């Protein structure tokens, strides 16, 4: 092995060491980003599917409200129609 080959080998070894360091830095960076992503996803999951305070609970309350109001809407609507017909009938009778 001559001097040129030794220099080339040292250069290759140096570059491999640098690549290894960058890979280690990327692993650390990816772990930190993964932790942040997990926190964000947990926040979103809690806001969506929390049965007491999340969007799921609000949707259930909204659905229940619609069911309750549709029951009363029919009764009140029939009452108003009956009142209007009664007034029209009274006007026609007089």
C-alpha cells in the first residue's frame, strides 16, 4: 500500500465517520419530532373523542337536541295551524 492509497483510505474513513455522526444526529432529531407528534396527536384525539368534553360529546348533545326539538316542533306547528284555521273560520262565520 503506497502513500496515496493510505490518504484515500483515511479520507474514506473520515467520511464514513462523518456520515455516522450525521445518522446519529438524525436519529436524535427524529425521536424529538416523534415525541412532539405524539403529543399533538394525543391533544387532537382528546379533543375529538373525549366522551365528556370533546367533539364527540358535543355531537351527541346536538343530536339529542335535534331529536327533542323535532318532537315539539310537530306539536307546536299543529297548534299554530289550528289557531290560524280557527281565526279564519271565525272570520268566515261572521
